[in-house]
């Protein structure tokens, strides 16, 4: 059709490994029309990113496009061209110019050695025959378009109020401000700012098709909301087509017109975003929709993809996906969800039950309290002298009850992780006190501090970074036992490690395997098992599910709740995602710029936030509700 920008037919991508030939993308077909956003959704390993790399002609070795056609047409060509038949040199005018891409990890997409001005002008000069000065002018214009730099009018308004500035001085000051942003290096920008730079680079040559590969996965909900809004505005203003790739259907609902759901290299379901959310047909889609925490519900169990579907191998060896019958679902809640797939009604906790639990927790007493806790980091000069101090935590006070989950939420840089580490004295506080089980941790040293630390553990954000790659998982789980109980027999340690691995859902027979041999969710389970090794009372979960697929995230969240009941654990659960925090927590503490904005029961914080900052966090949650989808599409008129 004339309005079709991209037409992918029977695409197949394979990777040759030492063991076998792996088909990462298995005969998929889809279209993207002018001005339309196609959302491709699925878990890690489903083939989403490989599909986008195939369109760009960037499939890395030893991978190759084994079959299929990739037809592309823009305004510069009368007839569509099959990109798959073009040579590397012939693809160059298309890649980065007519088809552009925003990669998943913005920090790795930018060269840390060069300032952003050099990298943006380089991209412009590569595809346009313009002068360096014109390329820099365009770079500034694109940074203004993505709202990283104020417009000329806004800059002028900010300067005209200054007394005694002439028109020439104002123009010079505006130019200096523009040059200043171009001279900044990637490490001098926040995650959201870096993502805006990569978007500016991607749109610098006015592409017909923009591919966004997980562009918001590692961002705070507020920054994520602003990036999604920016992409919508750019798409509508430029008439640009877009492929938006993510594992989160809640995000897809915010931006997509049509959705293609991928599972194990195949598109298992596709349709308009409203149809997919209102009447999902495939069990995998139903599972993805169900497993994200719903902030407007107080659930005790999160369904997972495994509750909705099962894989059956037929006589020819092909794997077939089938809906799981209600009587084979692992829980009554999941069975109810399978029985009525369009309405997922897992058991909810009433407000009365929540209030009763909170009263019971308060009666059990306080396990940990922080009183006027302060953490400051020295800012040093070029000769190492301390010039001033940066206050990361500014006089924070709160209590955690025995058996409670206290949620700690806030944007990146607000002080959440610093506060958590100072509670364990992994970062030394500069003021205040931390009382744990009746003891002031600030006063403890040596053996006495080490003994208390047996009762306090932390699950870090990055499971791969917190596991020694040279140790197998059995040794990693046994390490705390070996340190704190060196006189115990090795067989005792091994039995304890085997029990814990089994308890977190891993086969003890895998103890001799190394971290790189496991998926992200499995590595996080190893970290949880290690945290439980010493039978602690208190665990800090620091963004422990933020990098996981929504279904794996649901599994880990359910596991943490089960372990809390079994081992009588007390949690501080840290996240920038308020929907996840609300699912896990009895109370929520909202932190901003080193201070506590507000603290209270989870339901109260969500329903009746007292501070504007908390309301902004709640408003930024991508809920994926039908009302929200209809609202997003109200102003958009696209052909079927």
C-alpha cells in the first residue's frame, strides 16, 4: 500500500553456535504505516531487538538474516526497496538517515571520550553535505527540539530581565549557553538527559522510520513519562513512523497504535493496541497483561505467564503453546484468571485487612529506627583538598516495624541507595543514629558490628555485578556461612545452600554452575538465597527487580512475599516504580533530594498523596488501562 513505510515478510534470523543453529527470529511478518507506531513487546530472548537489528542491517556475527524480505519506502523514492538485497555500501544512505535507531543502553551508545557536540555533528556530517558550523547549528536545534536545551525565545526571556545587558550581550550569552551544552560529556548528564541526546542524534537527519529499542527501561517513572511524551510529540510533529520495543505492555499502551507480541522468535498475536488490551487472544499476551502490579488494586499474588500457558512438544519436535486449563493452574487466583481471561481478578486485600495488619505490626514493636540520619560526601579540589560537602541524606528519621515491608520510593539521585547503605554502615553516616534491635549501630565496631550484620542483609540492584564471576553459585551462597561460621563442617554449609537454592526455585544440582550460565531472574534468585544464608531478620531490597522482565519480576516479587512469611523477615523495599512498591509494602516512604517527602500506609500514599512530588510519581505510572488507551488515541486518526 502507498502509505506503508516498512513491510517485513517472513523474516528469519539465525545464529551459528558451537552446539547448534539457533533461530532467533522465526518467519515473522509485519507492516508499519506512515505516522504509525508499532509496539513490539515480549520478554528477553523473544527476538525483539534482533528484529530491529535486522531491519537496520546490523545483525552481529555469527548471526545472519537467513530468509525473508525487508521492504522500505520513504518520500525520497517512488518505489519500495528490498533492504535485504542491498550491499553494505548501498545500505549506508538508509541506515542512520532514513531509518534511525535509539539503542537500549544510552551510555554505551555514546562515546565517553568525546563531548556530545562532536558526536552529534559527526552524525549530521556523515549523512548531509553541510558545513561544520551548519552541523553545529542543527545539533543545537535538535537538542532544543528534545527539550534538553531551552529555545532561543526562552533563553532570551531569562536574560532580558538582567539590568544593563545590551542586545549584543544577550545574543552572546545565548550563544554561550548553546556552546556550553555541546561541550558537555556523557558522564556529566543524567540518564534522562543522555537518552534525550540519543533521541536528538536519531532524529538529526529527519528519518522516515525511528526504531526505539527499550528506550525507557532503566529510567525513573517520571523521566520515562517525559521521554514517552517527547517521542509522541516528535512523531506527530514530523509525521514519523516508529517501532517501539519493550517488555512492558504498560509502556506500550502509552505510545503504540498497533502491537505485535513476540515469544521465542515468533509473533504470537498482533492487532490494535485497544484490541490487544481489551480482548487478548493468546495465553502469553494474557500473562504479560496480568503480571504487572496494578496500583489501583491491593493484591496478595501476582499472576505470571506460566499461570496462563504451557508448552507441549508434538511428535515432530515442534514446541506448541497452549492455554493452561484452570484445574492445572498453580493457585486458585491464577485459575480464576485463566477462566476469565479478559478480567484478571486475583485475591485482593481489603482496606480493613490492610489496617488490621498494620496495627498488628505496630504492636510487635520497632526493629530498626533512624534518627536524624545524615550522610555527606566531600567535594575535593584538584589537589585533593576538601572544598565542600554534598549532603546526600539530610536528617532522615523513620521506624521499621518487625515483620513489615517499608517501601522506599523516589527518583534516581534522591538518596535512596545511600540511605539504605548507611543503615548497614556500608556507607558511614556523618550524623544521627541507627538503632537496630536495641543497639546503636553507629557505636559498634569490629566483632560486635560483625555479629549484628549477620541479622542484616542487602539484595543489590545488579545481580550480575554483585556475584563473583569466578565462583560457582554454590560457593557464592556458602560464602557468608564460611565467613561467619568457619568451624562448621563444609557439608553443613552445602546442605544449607542446597536447601536455600531449592527454596528460591533453583535446582540444587546446578550448584557447580557459574553466574554467567544463568538468566537475570535466576541470578537474582541466587542473590536472594545468599541473603538468606545467615537467617537474617532484616533485608534491604535495593531496586532488586528493576532490570527484570515483567513476568520474571512478578515471580521474584511473589517469592519475596512468600519468604517473608516463612522466615519472618522485615524488608525495606527500594524502587523508583511506585506500582511495584505499593504491591510489596505495608507503608511507603517517599524520598526527594535527600529528605522524606511523606510516609504513611501504602494505600493512603497512593490514594491521597499529600505532596505534589508524590502525585507526580503516581501520575507517571504507565497503567495500561483501557481508559488511558482511549484517551491517548482520541486525537489520533490512523487508517486501519
